[in-house]
């Protein structure tokens, strides 16, 4: 079965620091990849997605992610975080079937 | 468009009571999902549907039932609530083409 792992449970950064959140998946076939963000008390919102083409994907709010097929990875990056980026971040994969499989999430705390 | 709407937003149940959570989407999406979100465990798929009249089990289906009598609605039922079902429940929908999942605002359920 497909599985998604996220490297960090909780990341604490100061404002303006750079961010990289790791995501690895287990499926070897064609996958669609997503990063979602959940701000405190809110529902999940899409940050970015990768289906095909350029493996470097740009999303909203200055986030980007790089798909590295050989490493089964889809890491999320942001050059300079803001306090408003404090949230929980979920990596998700959908394989040839219909189901989204979510990682356990990484909580990001940005200190002002 | 309202997107994905869940009702109710909050509910407290006594052990053994039953209830139904309603999810409605106005995007004509084929796929609909029910997830539960628990601290440190990310989102776990309860049941999903790939079209009107079809349902399938996800990762944690026990104690829940679902129905998709109309394309726009996906109901999640708890026949006999247990404290272990205390959680935040999210409904999501996606289309075959776009594959991005749109989430509802969530239902916070407490079983006492």
C-alpha cells in the first residue's frame, strides 16, 4: 500500500529563516503529488501540486517544491518564512487509483 | 460557489448514540472522501466514493457507514458512537481531471 512519510514532526524557525520540509512516498508508479496547509482552526488548503512536466513546482505564498523521482521525494521549500506561515503542512500522494494518501503532517512554528 | 460544506460544525454525543454527518459539494465532482484527523496521526481515510451509488472502505472504516445517493452528497454515519470516535472529521471532493482535493471546514465531534 502507498505510504507517505514526512521527516519532521515539529519545526521551529525564526522569521526570515529558510524552510525545507521533507516528504517521501513509497509508490513506484505514476503519482500526483500535493502539499496542503492547515492554518490553526481551519481546513486544509492546497499550496501546490505536481502532475507532470517541470519537477520544480511553484505554489502560493512563495512556496515551491521539487519532485525527485529517483528519491521518491517531494520536498517543500520557502526561502524566507513569515510568522503567518505558522501552520501544519501535509504532503499527499494520489497514485493511479483514486485515493489521496496523506502524510502525518509537520507542524511549523515561526517565531516573530 | 460554496465548494464543500459540512454540517454540523460541532457535535457532542453520548456513547451509544447515533448521528449522521452531511457533506455537500457543488462542483460536480466525481470523488468524495471522509477523513478523520487526530493529533499526531494526520488524516486517515474512513470511506470514499468514486461516483453516485458507489462507496468503498478506506484505512479506518470500522464503526462508520456511508452513503452516496446523490452525486453532490456524501453522508457519514456513526451507528453507535464510542469515545474513540472523538475527532475532527473532514470531507473532501475531487474531480477526475483536476485531482485536487477540496476540503470542507470540518466537524468537531466529541463522544462522552
